[in-house]
């Protein structure tokens, strides 16, 4: 009898202990928002790694010609392609913007002015700070500039860069990665205007965005194939074609519950890396669709795996959550500043002949871009985000929603 009571007592004490461990495990698990922050940071770092490799080959011009075509192609299609991760940025951006739009529409009206103010205050302050740094860097390294990103170092391109039109015209020297900022600004504006339309169901603006992208990109593809191969035709076609991934992200956010409820989609989401493998195998250097579509599907499925982004509540900070926040903060400054940082580091390496092996040069360049982004995330991005949150709260407290009625769901 006593033995039975002892066994029951042990079972009673084990159950709360097991429940406590499960609760601690759930508390320590990363939220969907934190996983997105980690992705944003890693995507930016991988773009840096790709550009650092290309720049290392410029610093060591004898390396690439000595490689076999197969080896060179393998390098370029794996770590040497930053386009995979830019596609990921577009999908994440559409997803996160739709979550923001959903919260703004909850009151029954969509405050377009507030939406645009929130988007511009997120993008422009650090963008203009980076542009100033680029202009300074290009002047500083003009004496021994590496032959990488050589285009657009003139006044007219600088004006286009200032206006955010560089994705349609030309980028300014080492600010070449900023071409995607034009796309982001355009997608923000188009989606805000589409949401204002009385379309009924909440997913119709995103579907209309997809249809618009397919129609315009398809038309530009046809015009290009017929022989009118002007830079504007190519730029407009790319602008709308890449928008497919942005609106795909928005659709994932809108239909996340249904997607996660499908067993087939959940199984497919486990194989999301195969989309990147497919993109690497396709000749996307000849047909951009081979990069856009597989990557868009891959990162859309990854978001399905992450699950819903719930409103942040009071929680105990863990090293995982702190790391996720740091990676998220460093993402945008890493992406904006890595071009001039890499060029400055390469100019120094070339000037003083500090690296004889291209792999050492590659590592040093990549480290310089990533470390600069981490530092700027703390000293620049974090204060800017604090200011932005305060400014938007004040704006919202005195803002009357724009008279654009959101049609009830049907």
C-alpha cells in the first residue's frame, strides 16, 4: 500500500514538472515575428556574401579565368547570387505590410495618409543617410577605385537616386543594391491605393495587384520580344514582374489560416528549400522567371511554416529573442550600407596589398559589410525606430481616417 502511494506521489510530482518544462519550452520558442527578423538579417548577410565574392574576384582578377566553367558556374549559382535573398525580402515585405494593413482596416476605414507616412518614415531616413555615405565614399576612393559597380557616378543619376527612381534609371556607383528600394516604394504606393478601392473581400486588392503585375510584365515581355528592347521596357517589366513575389507575400498573410489548415500545403512547406534548388538549376541569367517564381514559392511556403504573427505582449527576453531583434535591426542598414563599405574595404586592401588569397579577401570584405550592418543596427536603426514609433503615435492620435470606406466582407 505504501509502495502504491509512493508511486502515485511520484507521478503527481512528475506531471507538474513536465508541464512546467513544456511551458518553459514554449516560452523559449521563437515567435513568427522573431523568425521573420532572423530571416531578414540572414538574407541581408547572404547578399553581402554574394557581392563580397564578386568584388574579391575584381581585386584578384586572375582567379575567375583560372576556374573551369563548371566551377565558376557553381560558385555563381550558389553563394554568388544575392538575387535569391532579394526575392525573399520582397515576399517578407508583402507579408508584413499586409499584416499592417489588416490592423489599420480593423476600424472600418483605411487611413491612407497614415499608411504612407508609416511606410516612408520606415524607408527614407536611413536611405538618405546611406546615400550621403555613398557620395562621400565614392569621392574618397576615386584615387584607387576597384572596377566594380562603376556605373552612374554623375549628377543626373544622383538626382534620380535622391528621388528613389534608381530602379527605373540607373544606380549611383556602389549604391547599386539600392535598386530594390524603388520597387519597395512602388509596391507600397500601389497596394495602398488598391486597398482604398471598394473591392469587397479583403484579399481582392492583393489579387488585383497580382493581376496588374502579370498584365504589365507580360505586355513588356511581349514588347521586348518584338524587338523594342529599350531600357525603360526592361525596367518597367522587371518592376511589375518582381512585384509578383511582393503580392504573393500579401496573399500568404491573408490566407495563412487556410494554408496552414491544408495537410498538403503543410507537407509542401517542409520542402521549401527545393524552390531555391530549382532556381539555382534554372538558367535564370537568361530568363529571370527562373529566379522569381521558384524563390517566391519557396519563401511563401517558409512563411506558412512560421505560423501567424500575434501581437507582441509582455515577455521575458531570452538570448534567442535578443539575437532575433539584433538581426532584424541590422537587416536594413546592412543592405543599404554594404555596397560602399565593401568598396572602401576593397580599396584599402588593394592600396596596401593586405590580402594575397582571394578567399581571405572575400572573408574580410564580407565581415566588414556584416559588422558595419550590426553596428549601424544598434547606433542608427534602433534610435530611428524609436523616433518613428513616437512620431507615428503622435500622428495617429490627431489623425482622422481618410474618407475611404472599407466595404464590408462578402
